[in-house]
């Protein structure tokens, strides 16, 4: 069965360090998304991609970057981790806009 | 931009019916999703509405009124396992409707 996997599931790091969260999907979807979820804010879009070599900024993109070198992967990088980036991060993919997004299990990131 | 409103919390009794509302304001509309999210888990797809009216799927139904910018999710014969957050998401006209904007979610508690 097709799936979308995130790694790691949990991570603790220190402020100022670079952190990369992995997202891998076997749905063969062109659309991929990164969200963060915080109490009181719901799911907020960080970056998204509509295909290989395509990346776009979402509403909360400052301090984050992504790259899309193949269809399956969209890694999210925190260039210099800040305590404000402590959150739960979800990756998702979809076939098109009128199809539902499939979500990974999430990464709980704590920055101390 | 888009503005999506949902009640923050609701409580309902096992076996009863509950209606979770979602109102939205958007520069263009092309569909609305409902997702369920249990605590500590990823969101999962429940329903998609693009035309006015009621879509029924087992115990869950979703309604849309495009003229009123309004949708609701109706849960019948509530079970304890329905305790979860319910997220409304509207397709975003920015970028060709390929991405969505999520509301902050409604946390439903089902009590015996």
C-alpha cells in the first residue's frame, strides 16, 4: 500500500542548530506540503511543492527551507533552530487540489 | 487571504447527534474538506463538498451553502471513539486551488 512517512518521529535539539525533517511518499503525488501545528493555531502551511524542482512559501515560511529533487521526497530544513519552532510538524501529499491530502504521522520537535 | 471560523470546543453525549459548524470568507471558492484528528495522530479525510447540499457517508454527513459561506459536519449516533478534533479546510484560490487553508479545528468531547 502507498504511504507517506516522516522521520524522525521525535527530536530534541538546541537553538542555533540546523535540523532536517524527512518526508517520503510512495503515492506518486505531485503535490507535497509541510505544516506545523500549535495549540490555538491549527495547521499552518510552511512550504509546499507542486512537482520536482518547484517550491513555494506558505504563511509561516521564515526560518525554514525545502527542496524537491524527486517526486517522493520533500525534506524540511530549519536553518538555525529557534525555540519558537518547537512544534509538531506534519507532511502531506495530494494528487490534486480536489483530492484529499494524505498526512504522515508527524514529527514532534523540541528546541531547547 | 482566507478566514475560516469554527467553534473551539464542543461536548456531546454518546448516542446523540452533534453539528460542527464552519464559516469561511474567501476571494474564490472551489471546495471544502473535513478532516478528523485524534489526539497525537495525523488528520484523516472525512468528506469533500464542492456543490451546495448534503453529502452523507454513514454516520457522518457534511453540508455546504456556498452563498452563505457555511458548512457543517453532522455526526449521528455518537460513539466514544468520535472524541477528536474536526478540521475544516477550504481550497485556496492562490496557486490554482491546489492547496488548502485549515481552520483551527473543533475539539469534540463525547461523554457517556
